[in-house]
C-alpha cells in the first residue's frame, strides 16, 4: 500500500486514493449489470426523479444538491423510502413502506408497466416478445399483494409507475444498501429494466443507477 500511494503521488501527482469496496451483490447469469446510465449533472435535466430507499441528504449530499436544483427547474421528485426524508417537503409524492421491502416495491412498479402495457421506446419494441415472460415472473408482485406485505398503498404504486412511463425524462435512483435487503437481490436489474422499458435511458436527464456510500468507489 505504501509503494502504491508513492507511485500515485510521484508518478501521477495525486494525493487522493480510494478503492473498490466490493459490496455489490454477485449478479446471476441472467441479471443486468449495475450501471448509472446518466450522470449527476444530468439530474438537472430530468422531468422526474424517483428515489427508491435512498436518502441523498444524509448519504450523498452532492446528489442532494443536484436534486434540489432540478426541483427549482421544475422536476417532480418522488421519495419512496421507509423513513422520513429531508426532500419530503419538496416532493411531488411521498410513498412509505416497511423497511427491507425496496426490492418488491421496484418489482411492483415493473409489474404495472408491463400489465398496463405502458412500455415504449426502441428497447421495448425490440424485446416486446419477452414481455409476457417478464410479467409471468412478476405474477406475485402486483401492487395489491405488495400493499399487504410492505405496508404501502397499491394505488400510490400504480400512480408512480404511470408517472415514470409517461415522463419526458425520469431518473430512478436506489441506494446501494437497498440491494442488501432481503428483497433486494434483483433490485439493480429490475430498476434498469424499468428504465429501459419506459424509454428512460440513453439521453441526458433520463436514466437509472445506484447511489454509492463512498466517493470514488468505482
């Protein structure tokens, strides 16, 4: 470690060294990868920002500042968290649920998009033949079922899913720690699917990704 930091200080000229801490869950063979498809600066171009199990004020303050700037520009923010959040008072919508249920909340949103045929965009068109199988895999994740297990309002989930599907540009952000919850093993893949199927990717102000605990962790 001493020689490594000496190399970076002398050779590259930086005193800032960080690490990959490897807390991401190992992906399954059919899982989509962890990815932030836009950028922090791109948040200010979003029409909608959805926080899933995330509290950027406490854990990612630079992201929190960007979200507040986006709100001043007219973005609608939806705070979907177990606990009260400093962004609640500025949010267009707030959804509370039982701790540890972030994964099923994401799958319920995906269920609504598929079951109500709210998919759109090139990706959704190209892979339309797979939607029936996707929906079958989410058969137990209806908003009504999740409402009972997660202590959330089913209609609130349906409304949010429709907002995401109809957004000019939605950014869906989840806390990396939410992937370690009992229901969070497929959270990264499910939220990426949600963005892809609603055409919220591939441009500034639209995307999905994890909020990490440490700066420069990747």
